C-alpha cells in the first residue's frame, strides 16, 4: 500500500438530492409556472371572440404605428447624432460644450417630459408656428412623438458612437496617417469598421429601449400599440387588453434582443480565438 | 386685462405655482428613495441566484429579468395599477363580500419601479460578481469563515466598489422613470407641472420647469455619488 493511497482520499461524491438551494429554486420556478398558468387560465376564461375580433386589427395597426415611430426616429436620430458626436469629440471648447449640454439635457430629463415639452409646449406657440409654416408638422401627435424621440435618441446614439470611436486605439489613426490616408478616409475605411463592431450591442440595446419607451406616446393620444390597448380597456373594461399588449411587447423585445445577439456572434467570428 | 406675468406664475404662494412644483419634486424624491432599498435588495438576490450552481434558481432569476426588462415600464405600471385591485378584490371577496380596494398610486409606483430597478440592478450586480475572482471565496473559506461571513466580510465590500458606477446609472434611470407614475395621477413633479400648464396655458414654461427640476436632481445625485465614490476609495485598500 503506497503512502498516497492512504492520505489522498477520493473527493466526496457530488451532493445529490434536495439541498436548500434546490428546494428554493424549485419553489421559485414553481411560482413562475403557477403565475404563467394563472395568466393562461385567465385568458382562456376571459376569452371573448367578439373582443378578440374587434380589437385584434386595431392592435395590428397599432403595432405598425409603433414600429414606424421607432424606425423613423431611430434613423432621424442616427443622422442627427453625427454632428453631435463631431461636436463632442472636437477640440473646440464652444462646440464640445454645446454638444455636452445637448447630451446632458436629453439624457438627464425623462423622455415623458421631453414629449410633453414638444407636444404641449411647442404646440402652445401656434400663432408663431403658423407664421413660419411649421404648424402642420406639430399639429399631429405622431410627428411630435417622432420629433421628441429623434432628439432623445440622437443624444444616446451620439454617446454610443463616441464611445465606439474612442475604443479604437490611437495607433490605428497613426498607422493610417503614415500610409497617407486623409482623415475622412481613415474614419471610413479603418476606424468605423472596427468601431461599429463595438457599437452593435449598444445600438441594439438602444433599439430595444426605444421600442419600450415608445409606449409613452399613447399618453399624447397617438394610437400605437399601447394607445390601442388603452382605448380597448377604456371601451370594454376588460383587463385582458393590457395582458395581450404586454405579451406582444415582450415577444417583440425578445425577438430583437436575440436577433442582435445572433448578429453579434456572426460578425465577431473572426475575433474569437 | 392682461394676464398675470410670468414672474407671478412662478412665485411662491397662492398665485404662483412654484410651491406646487416644489412639493411635486419632494414626492419624486420620496418615491425614488423609497424604491431604492427594495430595488437594491431584490436586485442583489436575483444576481446572487444567477450566480448559483443550482439550475432551477438560475432559471427563476432569468425569467424575472427577462420579464421585467422586456416589458415597457408604462405597460408594467398599468398592469399593476389596474390588475392588482382586480386580483386583490377576488381574494378579499372570499372573506368580505362587499369590500372594495383602491390602490394607492404611490404604492403601485413603488412596486413597479422596484421591479424594474431590481432587474436592471441585478445585471450590474451580476457583472460585479463575475469580476470577483474565485480565489476570494476560497481564501475566505480557507481561513475558516462561513459562507455567510465570506459573503459579508470579503465579497460584499469589493462588490459594492465594483458595482457602484453601474448602480449610479440605475439610480438616474429610476429618477427619470418616476415621471411615468404621473400617468396614474400621483402628484409628483410632472403631474403638478401639467396641472399648472393646463390652468395657466403656459405649457412651455411649466414643462421646462419640470425638465429643470429633473436636471437639478440629476446634478445633485452626481454630486452626492461623487462624495460616496471618494469615501469608498478612501476606505478601500491602498495599493
């Protein structure tokens, strides 16, 4: 019998059975299952063919409004974020100060306040707007929503873009300069391809946040997904109106989140070691 | 007769609205501060559950964050504000057939904001947990500390330092999200500013004032968190 055999004992077998963590875990998962079954049971018991067929088209149309609001303001915000990013990164004190104030204001105040400021606040200057010929734009609640959302997301997107560009090491700029590329070309051919890989996830998060935030426009009488749910609840006093809308939002957000993750996995294949 | 000037509207007293908006700002702060401890504790335990080896605990925690991060804040708020009385009524009718329930909007706001805040904070705590090397736990066990003592004396002090910047971000989001509770008639900053705007027809003025209140709150928070960061750094190990 060798010495090691007597001293080194085999590790104790993995604890099987019911540890405290497992009991708690099963109880919590059980709670979630009961909760989910409760919602399904509620939806089945409250099933109302009339309700469904009356409001399902409205929900679909609301979904279209929500998506178009988000897409239009995301694109407008992306365009608007370019000068803001430029300002944030410029060495000119006035320019960077202005851009900083812009970003600070839109990130520091609630989106709901910004939406109210545009819809009710700007809307109260009706005479002035009419004389400039912009009243037709601000008369429509949807346009006001897009306007506020675009300004808001521009501030966030500017920060995303700035962070991504700054994450590219300085040597990349210097290397490109030593090859004789001018600045704009360097940015386009060298910096942005690397920066956008970094920026993809924050951009995806921003898109998800925008979809979630877009429910706010229901308050300023836009009939988006949430707006139609509010309308359905006000007309029918049937609580399932809100449960359906919650399910739609949850599914939408999950699809997007997983889609962004999938894209990220695809475009970072060459970076995996 | 010319209407009251802007300065009268902004004065403190029966003619002005500053006192109403200041009161609203207090409600905003109270709501955020009342939410914070619940959100932090729930968020910590959700992150802790995600760290466990037991798959069922991880699953339960993942469902929690998926649901409350995936739902729009406004939808969660409406679900609770309109759904909770229905549910409670069902339960209470078993005992007392003619009881009616009214949900306080402050409480409903607190619950909903705690759920949302905790699901965001849990992500911050989780990444902080992952930043702490395993050796710290093993070192704690090796000198004879119990699991709980290791957590309290070794892990938590480091965890707080790592998680703090992320938690500050969550706090700013919470502060902004309180404005949503104005939709269910809680008399906070935005609600009172809205009332003032409707009565006086000076919408731009009063909504700007509300924005200013939120900006000042954000600036005050970053000053306060600056103090905390510095005191944490002073107490921390110097290397």
